[in-house]
C-alpha cells in the first residue's frame, strides 16, 4: 500500500445496508471504513480494475491542482 494521504468519502445508504456493513465489519474485526476499503479492493480485483494505476492518476491530478510537478 502506498504512503499517500487518505481521502474522505461521505455517502448515504439504506439503514439495512449500513446494518449489514456493520455486521460484516464486526465479523472481520475491522472498522467500517476498513471494511468498505476491503470490499472496494475485492471488487476491483475481481473486475480487473488496477488500483495502483488509479492511485497514480489521482496523485498526478492532485499534484497538478496543487501546482506540484
């Protein structure tokens, strides 16, 4: 995993999905945030989405916005 900063993600879901997420996180002894990250990573692996490539693009875009070259 890279040493890049974490990003904040805020979203709304149905209460039933939140309850299921909390139960899944509890069963895995994870925080809710970490459980969401694991689920996203698993989805990306199963669907051929390269996370490293996405992180590099995001870092480059952030650097461009901040004027870092």
